[in-house]
C-alpha cells in the first residue's frame, strides 16, 4: 500500500483556502479514483456561521463530484475507522475544531487541559491520516494579528501556533492562500 499524502492549507478568513482545498481534493480523487470525504467541524452558533456552513455545503453539492460529509465538531479521531486508503479526506477547519474543543467543556484553561485539547486534535488528525489515502487539513492564519493583553487570546494563539507547527512538519505539502491565490510553502505543487 502506498504511503498516505498529507496536505495543509492555511490562509486568512475568506481568503479562498476552503475552495482551493476542495478543488485540490477533487483533483486528487479523480487522479486516484478515490472517494471524497468532507469532515466538517463547524457548529451553527450564530447567523454568520450558519451562512458560512450553508455556503460550504452549497459549494460541495453544486460541484460535479459527490462528497460524503461527516459532521464532527470535536474529537475527530472517533471517526477515523470510517476512512480507508481509497479516501481523500478534507478537514475544514482546525481553528473551528480548536474553538469547539476549548469551549464545549466548562474547564479552566490550565496546562493539563490545554495539552489534552491539543492531543485530541493532533491525534485525531494523525489517526485519520494513517487510514486515508490523502488527507487535506484547512486552518485559518490568525497569528499575524496582535493579541493585545487578553490572556485567553494569547493562550489560544499559542496553542494554535503549536498545532500549526506540528501539522506543517508532518505535511508533504503546505499552501498559504492569499486573496484566492495558493502559494506553495512546502513541497511541490503537483
């Protein structure tokens, strides 16, 4: 069995990263005759998020390819057994997943809790990566903005930075999407 491929896509909010990741997944699925899977982490917590979820759903349904969608807002590793070597799995997105993991539990953000959250996210991604033929993970690039003096925001940024560094290290390819233009940050643009 061939080794799985892991692609990390990041960019600012509404930069076009999800559309790029979806196009990349479709391209790979066509080349490898694989099944398309969309692991959605979003929860419709307000009207803006509801609209973003509807747009992503519409984009997937309007395309020429059929996606199997999994709604998993936290602990994504629980569904790793659903995927196999002939699957392309797109996870959208890590920042939403991190929010869900941090805020669904009424916990004090001590080091033990933060470690557990990071571990759930990374081990979930890695367990799916080990099973799928190709895994594409999308995340928001929020670390370019100043964090001011808000301890919660500083902690969130630090944790997201650690997650991003780990994922970039594991990835075969990394893309930064700016204004709809993917920039290769690691690996070849195949």
